[in-house]
C-alpha cells in the first residue's frame, strides 16, 4: 500500500524553502545555473527557477542533464546546452530523490569537468542510503526507509510523493 509522505501543499512549502536557502547561501552570486537530472529533477529545476525569479534572482540558466540512472557509465552523460556555459558560475544540481547517491555522483563528476566556482546539490527527498560519498546541501524532506522501499514523486497538477 502506498503511503503519502508529501502532499501538494507540503511540496510547495519545501520548494519555497529550498529557493530561499539557495538565495541565502549564495548572496554574491550574479548568475545561477540550475542543472536538473532528466525527469523529475528537471521538473523541479523549472519550478525552482520561477521561484528564484520571484525572489529577485535575475540571471538564472536551466540545463537538463540526461544520465542512465541504472548504469551511468553505459551511455554518455549529455546536457541540452553546452557545459561551457557553466564555466566560472555557481551550479545547483537538482534531483527529486537521493538514495544511494550514484546518479548524483556521476552527474556531479560531469559538471566538475568544467571550471565552476561552486556546486551545491538539491533533493526534494533524501533517503540516506548512501553507497557514494555525496550529500545534499538543500533537502526538502529526510526520510528513513528500508532498502526495499521506494519513493515516487509525482510532479503533475497534484504534486505529491509516495513511499511505495
């Protein structure tokens, strides 16, 4: 049976808080690059970009990063924009759920091929089952789960997250 862990209102509150945390932790940033991992990570980036603009962050660029989540080395990690655009910028890497950290780690390695100023990470839900040395700087909800559990995030009209 699915258990609701975040409803529409809660997800909106979490994303608002994350947007403010990003601004508070990057006060001198002239230009923010939001990189969303394909799927829900990129959908969250689009939501965060709008909220950051509402907070008066003017120069925001969004990039979609496509990665094979099951086997990151099987296919090339690609972006919808040349990564040279992130040079000497602050990058915020975003995904919906972080579990083992593998997807975020390989995405981060791709970003770090460029000379960025700083990289911060965002996840709506952090499950804390790390196999890789990665942590999230901004998290909506930290949730204790078993390894067999799954978190599914729906970012449609209703926006909600389930423990499956």
